[in-house]
C-alpha cells in the first residue's frame, strides 16, 4: 500500500501567539460573531476550486479597524504587542497593525 501526501488546509480561525505573527488575504466578509464583528479572510482556493477562509479573532482592538475596511480589500494583520491583563484571570490585550494593499482588491459575489 502506498501513501500519498495530504495538502494542509488553512486553519478556519487564526490565533496569533507571539509578536510578529501575521496573516494576509482579501476580506471575504465581515460577520457578527459571538463577541462582536469578525473579519473573514479569503486564503485562496482548495483543490476543488472552493474558497478557503480563515476568521480573525474578535479582539476589541482589532474590531476598531473594521469601520475603515471593506469586503474585497487585501489586508495584512500583524500582532505587534501583547499587554498583560490588568485583572487576574482575564486575557492579555493583543495590539495589532493592519495594512491594506489597494492594488490587490478582489470583487466578491453577494454571499
């Protein structure tokens, strides 16, 4: 019996862990998650031609960029700082830098 390699699929949820972690892609949609608005990125097509997406965290600081972003824009999100939680038992605060490339805009059909 012969084995064949399996292509890795982009994770459906991006969870940065250290400063410098980054992700980029076209904004496929902006949805309302359990903790507020979340950006969903198009990570390319799978072997069947279907769009593979990854959802960004609903961190408050990241949500602050959403009013300046539009579906179809190509963005790069980078974790630039981690602030320790002020209250014990709470999550650290993640600080992001968001950049967009206007030359890589992608038009999407209504979902």
